C-alpha cells in the first residue's frame, strides 16, 4: 500500500477539503485527487463523498481512517527505530571476559545514558563482515594480520595494547619467578587450546612464537577456559598466556609478568566510516582520548599490527 496515498487520505479527512489538504502536504490539488483515486482503486471502495463544503469520508472511509492513522504511526516508529542515536549501539567484544569487554564496561560507566547491545562474534572475518553489513556498529579486533586488509569503507584505531602474562600452576619451574623474559620461555610448553587456524589471535601467537622461538601448543580438545585453568593449576609442565583480567581468580595459579620485552596484544576498534550513530563517536573519543592508545615502552607487537 502506498503510504503517501494513505497520508493524503488522512490529510483530506482532517482538513475536510482537497485544496486544504494539498496546502498541508505542499502538493497540487491534482496530485491529491490522483493519490486518493489510486488508493480507492487499491481498496476497491469509495473513501470520500464530495459535498458543497468539501469532502466527507464515506462509511468505508470512516472505517479505514483509524487504521490509516495506525499505518502512519507504525511508519514513524519504524523510521525512528533506526535514526542515529535512537537505537542501541551494537558492539562486538569477542568474548564477555576479555579486555575489550572491560573497555566497553568502562565506557558504559562513563556514559550510563548510552544504550548498548553487546555481542560476541568469533573471528575477525565474521566481525568485519557484520560491520560492513550494518549488523554491528563496531568490533574490537587485532588489525593487519597477513592477507586480511580492512576494506576501504572501514576505519580502525588502536585502543589498547594489552600486556601478556605467563600463567602457571604452583609446581611449574617458573612459578616463583618475579618476572620472565620471552627468551626464558623457550623450551617451555605454552598450552593454548583456544587457538584455531585462521583467527587473528592464531596469527598473533604464530608471530610471537616465531620471534622468540617459543613452543605454543594448541592441541585440544578445548573444553573452555575453566577446564584449561584447572589443568594448568595441577601441571608442573603446562603454562599459558593471559591478560590482566582475573579469569584465574579462586585457583592456585601464578600470574607472572613478561618483560624485556613485554608482548602486548593490539586491540583496535573497527567501524564503518559512514556510520553516523552519535554514540559511536562518543565511544571512539572515550577509548582514544581524541588520539590513539599510548604505546608502552619496552613492548613487542607483530610487525603487521596496524598502529
């Protein structure tokens, strides 16, 4: 059904004259007559009776009028739901207990009036496709992995270099170390069953292993972080890498800083350049302070990571 014709019908019913309705709609009286005639053909009924005073709705017109108003209200609500700032800002954080989720919680605390819709997409390809298609407004990812350049329509800003720590159980040879260097990790088995071929963190850890001669074991099965941490807590041989977030809380584990240099995971925010959602601008400003994330001294990132 042509909503312009429906709007014209309501305008004529309210004004009582085709001429006044034309003035309200800023169209010609002939255009009003054509729209009403087309709507009557679509419905198969007469909607108005011409009178000396103008036009009065017929019985069918009176029956149709409340439904016509409901149609126009539904149209307005549908349009309002996607106007910038009227819908929730939808952001992918990879997982609910990783650093991007912590960053987004900080934004929410600083901007409690901004409605957020938080989603978790698995890999960078899916996340980038979702941003391009408008299914999400932004995503946190490591940008620049070999063979995965961002489309020109998307922009990115590095918002966090997350330091990696070594996580061990109490019986591990490095459990009592105040800190370790990447060189000292050579020969130790670093177990990371969450690594899957093709995802951006697989590219990151492959670069890290190649740079420092590390042994990173991704053998599964992967039963989730809780099962992995339980196994590491009881193993004198296994260790893993982890950020600062306290997923290991409540277990007998050691979180050991890695220094000289400190490997950092480069989190970037990715968004569509044409996205006009005002909360997206606020999120970018909150995360970057108007510039970019500070680069800590004495750190290492892969040479492919976009600054």
